[in-house]
């Protein structure tokens, strides 16, 4: 009789944990392990080897090399390939260039790495017949860090519920095993694993929580990880119940403004989350949902910009999400009658030529409800377009270069509007941030030659009135 694996008890615990989450592994449930080569994923692989032998399901591993840590990263990949061969676990390495992607998308390294890693894992899963799940090596300490991290960001019960044991094709079989137990077990058995040097970076929020905060909490309670996990379980129970109430809201009420306004906030917010999720894979921030709730309860109509070119619109008795054009796609501004519609912000941009600045006096009085600016025609380089902010956008005003995102932040533009804020651009880049800043050297008010008046109104620019003017921009071409 073969000796029992030292991971048998952990495998039994993982099986019970997954069963409580509704996951039962069998011969038709192949598992792909997200294997970094670190202690947690190496421990997970050993646990799943036991369950694979017990239930007969196929097991494989994927190591994603992110192109961040140079030689250390390549060392980790080689370790996984060699160890996988020894254990008889089919293992593949996929390389992605996270730094290059960050330059293109403006994402943080952590966000881009996570997205690319899961994309690679799901591509691998779909390429393996008979495979059903992706197993990640989140442990109990990870769950505790996640709860603390989200609480410090002001989350609700959904965020405070921490990391779920199972969601869709993702499973976390060792979520209730402490990190200390994992390392002590591997050490006692002489099992090698690799260490990621970035895990010691004190400037990473999660590392700080892991290495500084949680150990200090141990002076208050003997096992803070266990207590936070217990709290997360209770939060999940409450959230599941509230989510079930939201799911029961009839389809006809989900776009009825009066019906939505009658819902308690916890139910209304969950309805809005689910309606948005039906249109976009991007997760909205709480500030977006809060703004939509406030708009529903206001008497006047309005439109809230959400991520990924999506809007929440309240018109009369109807409240619903709408998709718009790609906000990063420039919209040419022309002399067309009625102006140029800007789909991603809901505005209409105007473009008017005058032979001299003095001719604009009557025009300014007529169009006093618009955001507008008078510019010298000679300072506009090429064609004019309107688009949403892109990573790295800058504008020169007040004798200095400013990042557009900083300008929006300093002028207290609501966070939910910033991603779709309309920028006027020419061949030289951004020349006007409506209501906030105008590029140096463009002032047309004292110009002896032809001037152009640009206007914008009807969408996000209407909401600008709620905060523009709190801090007036000091520049040559200040907003009228």
C-alpha cells in the first residue's frame, strides 16, 4: 500500500471548502493551476495532485512570465518547467510584456499584469479539452489583506466579503490555509519554491498590510487573519441576501425612474451594478453608482458618464444605461449647422469664424449658456477634434506644462466625469479644456486678424457649471 501523501489532510480540507461553495471535482473537471513557482502556488499544486489522483481529473499548470523582473523572472519560469516535468504535471510558460502594455493603456503595472495573466489563463483553459477550472493560490492571509484593503477604500458588503472560494471558472482551494502553515509545511518536507523580490516592496499597499499591519494586529487578537476571514464570511452572507432581493426586481422596473427611486439604496445600487455589467466588462467605481442614485432622485433630467463610454441617462420617467462611441476616438469639429455632437460626453461642440474679435461681442451675449473661448485663428494647427483624455495628455498654460488629469483633479471635476471629459485638440495637442484651461499663446481677444469661437454645451459641460469657477484658470486665453 502506497504511503499517504503529507498533503492528504490539506487536500481533504480543500475538497470540503470547495463543496461548500458548490464545486465538486470529478473526472470531467480538469483543473489548470496558475503557478508562479512561489510557496503558495507550489503548495496548491501539491494539494491538487492528491485530489487529481483521487478523482481522476486532468491537471496542468501555466506560468505567466510578465517581463518585469528580468533574470529573476526567467529563473522562475525555468523552475516551473523543470519542477512540472518532475511531478508529471504538463506545464507551459507564456510571456507577456507588461511594461509595454502599461505605456499604451496607462494602466498600473499591477493592474495590467493581473489582466494579462488572467487572459493567458483563460486562453489556456479554453485550449485544453476537458478542463473546467482555473485554480489560484490565494490563502487566508491574502483574504485578510483583501478585506483590510477594501475597507480602507470605503467598500460595501460586496467588497468586505473578500475573496470568494469560487466564482465562475475560478476556484481557490487553499483559501482557508494560513500563509505560515504553507511555508512551514513546504520547509519541513524540503520542497523548493521561488521568491518574488517585489513581495518585499514596502511601497506596495498589499505588502505593507501583509508585512506591517497584520502582524501588529496580532497584538490585539491572536489570529487576525482568522477573525477577518470570519467577518468576510458574514459580509458575504449579507451581500448574498441583498443581491437576491435586487435580482428579484422586475425587468420593467429596472428602467422606470419612479420604481427605482422607491427602492432602498442597498437594493437600488445592486440593480444599477447588474444593469451596467450587462453592457460593459469594466467595473464601475462606487462614485459612479452614487452619482447615478443621486440623479435618479433629482427632479431634473441628467446624464452620468460611466467607464468604457457608457452613460446613465435620466429623462422624464425613464432611467437607463446607454452605450456611446469610443471616447478615445477623435470627433472632427466642423462648421456644420447646429454644431457637432460629441457622443461620448453628450455635448454639442460649436465652431464659428469671425473676421475680428470685436465681431464676437453680440455672439457672446447670445451664447452665454455655453462654455466658450475666443482663439486666434493663426494659432490653431491643422484640423480640430474633440476627444476624451488619454494617458500622458498635457496642456501648456500659465507659463507651465500641466498634465490634463492633474488639471481635472485640481479643479475638483467629479471623478465619474474625468474619463469622458471633452478635450479640444489640434495638431499641437490639447488647446482647450472647456471651463478650465486654454493653451498659452492662443488668446484671440486682442487679435487683429481672424478669430475662432469654440463652444460646448448640453452634456458634461452642463455639469461643469456645478464646480467650474471655484478655481478660475489664470492664462492668456482665459475662458469667457
